[in-house]
């Protein structure tokens, strides 16, 4: 058996620093992979106060639960569109709210 790596993912330190400066005031933090969750917490350390996390699917959500114990959104379908739908659903007032 031969293991062939088609690609590797590496963080760009300049991009990570720029992101760190922009994180305060972030409304939504979208994670599209478990590896992205791990990389985010390794570099940034924590979710900024007030930001709502959104996961693309259950595998990503499982990784997020290892680092984050507050409620977050999870897409019903594994796609960017599914993540947008999850955000939009979260902004709708509950039908039975009084």
C-alpha cells in the first residue's frame, strides 16, 4: 500500500494574524471541516465573545464540541448553502413565542 498525499493544508501566519485582528465583533464563525476547527483553536485559541459558531456537518460539530461548550448551529445539509440556511433559520422568531 502506498500513501500518496494529494495536498497539504498549512496556515499562513500573516493571514492568521490578520484574522485575529478582525475577530472581535464577528457575528458568525463558520467551520467547514474538523481540521479547520482544530487549526482555528490551535492558532486563535478561543471563539470571540458574541460570535455564533456554525458547523457544516456533524463531523465538524463533533470536533467543535471538543473545544467549545456553548450552543452553536449545525447545517442540515453538508454545503455552504446549508450553513447559510442554518444562520437564516436561527434569525427567525419562534412561531410560538409570546
